[in-house]
């Protein structure tokens, strides 16, 4: 099916922006995204730079992927004026804040602590292979879905310990136990304020303010929240005299944060 996206949309930047760890580039013009039990293959159409070929039906695109890619939001309308923010914006535009599944984001960002993006991907793929449901895709690929809390709860930590999790293992076990004992724990977050949601998430062992902000941004679409990691902290200190710029961007703070983060990890010598 052919679809049109008129707003900023760059698949390479989205995949490498540090918000999703299972999306991948299959070849020069084919990308794969996984959302729960849905798998999307998407490629650019040669006839028009705003057209894309997608592997799903029109109903699936409208009901799942349109929302997943946050396509209701006009990213072109964001117009930063400060010089460094504009530099990040001009370089990183095309990134969109994905609306992802909360449990996957919870486990993924617990794992992300003090790990590089490639190492995070390796650990997550190993967890999926050991615990996730096998899935044969429309493009004849055999993959594994991200495991559910019930699937992970069956482990006694022996197999999980083989997934290169290090000190994060007891945090993941606590998260799995918490969600298994309270199946509505994550869905309850949709009805909470930003402050309530962050506090709620931080009740899980190993979830600090940075990880909670990442989960809130990438699973609950709380775009006014801007996670502060090592790279963003360097930017705040080197470019903004130690004063966070994100209050100036209101509901777009999380988008600006992603633009800055992507710029930082691709221009390490300039931060």
C-alpha cells in the first residue's frame, strides 16, 4: 500500500535516535518496525519523496502505525530560535516521537542505563529470543516478539542472567514482579498527570528520574518531559551555562530533547 507523509519523517534518524531498539534497516530502502504483535515493513517510493510503501492494510495503518509515528502532530510548526537549538533542529528534523508499548519501554530503559545503543539492542534481542513468541512475518522473516510480563515472570533469573544485564537483572526482576502482580500498573499511567506518572514509575526498583522520563516520553507521549542523560547534561553545561533550556519549549520539550540527543551522539566532538 502507498501512503503519503507530508511532515518531517526520516526513517534512518528515527531508528538511530535512541528511543527504539528493535526497529532496523533491512537494506538500503527497507525498514522494519515492531509494535506488540504488529510488524511493519516500510520503504521510500521512488516516485515521490513524501510517498512510502507499507506492508500493512489501510485499517492497520490508520489504527496502529499512524498513531505509532505520531503523525497527527505537525513537527514542521516547531520553530526554535536559539542558535544551538536551531542547529540541532535543522540537523535532526525527521525524528518523530514514537508511541510505544509501556512494558517494552520499561524493560528497555532499565537496560539502557550505562549501556551503549548497540549493547542495549543486543540485550533486548537476546531477551526476545529466549522469552518472546516466534513470529513469521509477511517478508518471510522469523523474528521474536517482545515478551509479555507473564512470559518473563516464568524465569527464575537463570536465563535472564545470560542476557548481559549485569547489575540491572534484579531491577528487571522487580519490574516483572510488580507488573505481574498488578496487571493495570502501566495502563493506569495513561490517566495520571506527568508528575503522578513519574512518581508511579519510580516506585519500581531501578527506575530513577531519567529512566522514568524516557518511559513517559516514548510510551505515554508526554512531550513536555525531556529526559536528562549524560549527553543532554553536557549540552546544558556547555551550551546553556548550566541552565536547562527545555522550559522554553513547553509541550515540545521532549521533541527538542531528541533533536539535541541525536545531534550530540553524531557530533561528539562538538559537545
